[in-house]
C-alpha cells in the first residue's frame, strides 16, 4: 500500500468523522466529500477516492489561521480532477463552514497561502508555485509529524529559495532533479498524463498547468460523430465558466502567463487572440443547436488548423519527436520559468543528481532513509579533511553520470559538497572509482598525480580511499579529489562568449574572450602532450573531451570577466603513449598524432566563434598558450632536474613507472627544444583544414 493510501486508512480509522456528507457541484458534476478531525487538523476526502487509483490526485494544504484568525491546525484535502475540485467549495465555506473567505481576499489566498501538491507514485509531491518558502517548509514538517517519512514527501519544482533551505539540511535529494536523457524525460512525461473530467488527457506540470498538445486536441474532431456528449464535456472543460469560477480553465492564470489549461507549443498570448474566442463561439453553437454537426465539424477543423499553424516549431505537433519531449519536459519541470524566456527552448543540462545523505546535528551526521553505504562512508570521511574544532554545517552528496545510458545510482563518480564553520564558501570533492582493481593501482595513480603536479601540471589534490564492496565483500579503491572550478569546453556555448565574459546572454561574441579561451586550450594541449595522455582502445589523447576545465575571473587589463585558467581533471590515459623508445622517429610520430588531435579540437572551437576571430589568429593564440606552458614546465624541471630524474615511487613492476617517467621527461626536453618547429607543423595542419 502506498504512503498516501496508508495515511488515508489511518485517518479514517483514528480520526473523528464530521457529521453528514457535503455535496458540491464542481465543473457541472455533483461531488461528495467526507470530513475528519484529528486533533486540531481537518482532513477532507472526496468520497470513494480511497478505493480507486489516486495517482496524480490533487492535494491542498493550508493553515486554518490563514482562513480564520486565531484558528489552529491544518486543513488537508484530497480529491480527483484538479485542485479546483476542493479549492472552490473550501474558500466558499461549503465544507462544514470552515474556510469561508470574502471575495476580495480569495485571489491572494488561492495564489499565496495554499500549498498545492499531487500524489505521485504513492508519495506527496509538493508544488510551491507562488507560496512563500516558509509555508512549503512548514507544510512538509507537518506532513512528517503525521507519519510521512522524509522520503515520502518531495518537491516537484526547483524554487531557488526553497532549494537552498533543503541544501542546508543535506536534503537536496528531496527536490526533484531535472532529467538528463531522453528516456528519463519520456518517463516524466508519461507519469504526468492526467485528466480533469472529460476524456482529454493532459500533461500536468509541477506548477498545476494542464498542457494540451496538438495531437490530443485533434481527438475533438472524432468526437463530433462518435460521441457528441463527450465533445460537449470537452468544450465545457476548456472554455465554460462554471458556477464558482470567475473565468474558464483556459483563461484562469496559473503561473506567469500560463493558464489552468494551456495549448502547448504556442507563443504567449497566441491562444487568447486566435483560438480561445473560436472555442467559446463553438461551445455557444453546440449548446444552442445540437444538430449543426456539419458546421461544428468545419469550425473544429479550422481551429485545429490554426493551432498547428501557430506552433513555434512544427516538430511540437509530433509527441514522439525529441523537440516535443525536451520542450514539454522543460514546461512540466518548471525549468521554462527559470530561463526567463517567452518561447520554448531545449537547452538544459542536469548530469548531477542529489542522493539521500545526512543532516548534520552537532557535527554528527543523521543519515536519511535511502542513504547507501558508499554515501555513508563518503560523509563519515569528512572528519579526516577537517582541522581541529572545524565542524560540518551541512553536506549534500551527488552522483555524476558519465553518459545518458547510466542508470540513476549506478554511476562510478560521486561528489560531496559541504560547508563548515571555518569556511565562507562551499567545498566540493569528487569521489571516483578507480579504473582497475589490480593491487597497487591506486598508488600508481597517486604517484603520477604528484609527479606531474610537481612539474607544474594543473592537477587538483588527490587522496586514495579504500572500502569494502557491498556485493562481493572485496576491497575497492576510490580516489577523492577537489572539484576543479569552472566548466569544460563543451559547455561554454557560443552565446556565452559575450562582451560581459562567460555569462548567459545572446549578445555579440567577444573576440578577446574567444582569444583567451584559444590560449588556454593551447595551455591544456601542452599539458596533455607532456603527460602523454593516450588510450589505445580508442586511439585518442582525450583532448577536448571535457577533461579540461576552464575557470573565469576578473581581468585587470580588460576590466571585465575573462577566462583565466585551465585545470586537468582526469588522470586517465596518462603515460599512455604505447612506445617509450627515446628516438627521433618515435618523437616525430607522437608529435604528428598529438598536433593532429589538437588541430581538430581548435577548429571545432573556432567554428563556434568564427564571426569574431579569424582562424589564423585563433591558431596563433592557441600555440602561444602551448609554448608558454611548455616553457613553464620545462623551467620547473630544470630547476629541480636531479630530484625529478631520480624519482622512483617503488611501484609494482607491472606498471612500468620508472621507464614511462624517464620517457616523459626526455620527451619534455624534445618538446621544448622543437617548439619553433612544432609551431610550423601546427599552423600547417590548420591551413590544411581550409583547403
């Protein structure tokens, strides 16, 4: 039995039932309601609801003091249809004389005082809408006081203020994450399907908007001949003003410019201008002359055609298209309201998903339901990272999925973000499973990290962790590293290369910013070559694959925000070049391979900003960055040459560290000596791309 049905059963068994049954006509249909008092709280259920499916059933929660000064307790309603089924009679005072509100105060009451929710998979999904964060948080605490577990109440939209409150409790995982891949989005779409009263199926958003897509609207055309009564019910549901309503569902504003029922895919205001008046006329015709089926059918076809013509993108007419799925998901999740756009967009990313973790109380973690052993050990490990008297205030654990096929909870990489009483800013650490389980591999990773960090390669801090595998009971190696600030090249969109630096906006691309990124790309390329990154399976040096993280900051020279540094966030492939022979032939082959890879990545970057910088200038900045980093690392090597040459971490012979390290140092000298020739070769490869 789901959490909500268990709750209904307990209320019906333990609470005192109110006398009689309230009958109220909503959307032209008689509804019956039963009421129960449990302490100072009142629960109102639509009669018979507990014996049927309650998925997507609407819930209302409000403090009695919002309706009557001095009153105590809460009111909780659960009905079918939409929230208006209980909202209209409640504010009208029809429910045992509780909740009556004067007409002038109803709008503020409905928009800001009620906490709206729905039953989703047997749990309570709270939706904030326009209510203050404090009201939603209080409603959550009240539900938990009634017996709902912390994992049985979640938040279906991502209000920034409320999100921050739950982050500080280590409970970001209770705020519904954005889907990352098409499968997850499609699942969210399927679970959102809901009806109100008629046969139409809507996509019901977390903000209470019922989106009607073009394909579903077309069902009206078939109802003219097959089910006339159903057609009347549909039209009434769309544009009829029922008793107790001020406007029809298509004219009742729900959030921003979206209404209770919204035609999906149209620009703001298009439906009100071109479609809703036609539907209202059509309903009047239907109600006045039931025999005018031919005229009704013609008018319906005209409205459907107008709907299709007004779609922002033709693909939005096809519910199986990627454009439809991604755009509908933006609307259902509420992300569309956060990107400040009046038109639909498909741009979003949500690789990071919060997991159940712990709330810190007195520097001790109180673990949540659902926290797995890996998360528990990661949180408990925080104590080893703190100074004396430093205490964790809060922490959140996330998983980072490497690709769209990775299931939630199965990713090899996790992140812990925490705040202590001694740090003004959050600290972020990445925990990643080691690629191999062979003995000593963890030390091989750490030896490479420390060796190249000493040379001047921009790597973060690494710590090796060992824990028992939950399944096999064997020891599994992980490493923990600080998260590199910034973002990989693939997430720096052309529209973000604006005159304000790396910021959101659609302004013109700034040539200084593009040049700075090109220079940092060259810097990262030099480090890639020095570390000899290479994967034999894919014949790739992993350059430009998201392992170079670009940070930004204020630039004194330009007086604006600019790209300022690049970090290497992955050791995979280091020492990977298959031939360690210290010969000119081997070195030439390596230079040719790496320069070809670098050329391809730079060319792709230039294509995104070609309107502001020429390819030759972009290439020049790239190689200047490459040359400067090469000389910097070579200088560090020569200053402590003996220490680097003698370095031996005494690892197992299977890793061949000493031989690979000596080859890397020799190759660094060749890279420095041949820098002018490398520039000539690189620019030649760039020019070949233009032929």
